[in-house]
C-alpha cells in the first residue's frame, strides 16, 4: 500500500462524506477507494470511518487521524513548492467559506482575474449563513464576521464592519418615520435567527456609557438567512440591523433608508480564519492575501 496515496484518499472520503463522491473526485474506481481506506485502517489498527447506507462519518480516532493527515499533506505540499518562484501559478484545491453578501458582492465579481493567473487552481466556495466547522469539514480558510469562539484556529484580522439600521420607503409610508428611540414602540422589526424558534432579543444598541441595551419591538416575521432578512426589509415588513456593506447598493438606489444612526450596533470584527498548522500550503497563503485585499473596502480599522 502506498501510505501517502492512502492518506490522500482517506482525506477525500472524510471531506466528501462519501466513497462514491471521493472516487469520482479522484478518478478512481469506488472499490479501489474502499480498499485503500480499509488497508489504512488495518495498518493503524483503528476504525477511521463509520459507514452507513446514507453517509460516511469520522470516528473519534478518524477525526484525530484526519487532522494529522491534513497537516502532513500540507507539509508535503509546502516542501514540493519550497523553491518555486513566488509568481509561479498555484495548483490544487482550496475549500473556502464566507457569508453570502461578501461572496456575491466582493469575491465572485473579482475572482476571474485571480483564477486566470492560476489556471491549475480549483476553488470550492461555500456561502451560507451556517457557521461551518473548519476542521471537521476540511476548509482551508473561512471569512467570519463577529466574535470568534474557537481559540485553536488562527485569525487574520481584516478590520471591522460598520453596522446600520434601515427600513424601506414603503415601510415609512405605511407606518411613519423613525427619528427617536422612543418611536420603536410603535414599529415592527424583522427577527433573524439561524435556528427558528430561538427568537432574537429585539432592537439592540449601546448607550452612551457603552452598556448593551435591548428594546422589545413588535414583529410578525422571523427569517433564518440573510437574503430573506434583506428581502423582508425591502418588502416593507420591518426594520433590520445589518452590516452596512450588505445593503450599500440598496441604499444608493434609495430602496432602503438608514434610521437611528446614533443607535447603530458597534462595528463587528471581520477575520479570515484558518487551521493552526506549522506550514500553510502556498496556495492558501496567496489566496488569503488576495482575499484580504478584496475585503478591505468594506471594513474600517
């Protein structure tokens, strides 16, 4: 058994959670993929994967071995490119994740020039409101807006995203303008919760002493993704509190209007987060540097 090939195969199965998908990605027969993983388990004397008819998941031992494999493969990749010229084209696969508004407005419109410079590079781009598990799901880097929780990861701070309160002109026409904090008692807010049933607290802001305050508001709608959140505001269903970069186009066209600018939420930190490894593959380092430049226009220091 070629141990290096077996490790690469195992990592592909673990990340795709499927022997069939891994076989397709590796251009190998499914039987060969299964055999390599089985031989690897026999050599290690440990079961790495739980197999069912519907999905494949990592065992506890498999999770530990997966991360060690990723580190080792990254080190090998680094050694292979150690003496490459800095301007040499990148190759391989990058798996990245970022919020939908960032991918749609900043990254995808500019990605063509980056990929044109590196035609052998393949990027898997995930954009959703779900906070992915960087390690277990095999992501090379992710963009995260807000406070970080996992201290085992490395974070590159890009800046802070200004926040804004806004409503649509149609909402103001139907319910009146919002000029004072006290006006909110008579107005509606669109609630946002990634898990429906767990309601957000209402309108949030910091007072002049820096204390966090919450005002309960009326609401007839709760949504669980950012696209629906903005669409609900555009439809006149209530006030929303969002990163300013996510509604710049709508503000410039007059489709949304800022209200209560003295009561915006504090700017939220934006970071590019990646696994804690001794050596990042060159493709990851170069992409993180490029991505940092794309994100700077929407942040403040």
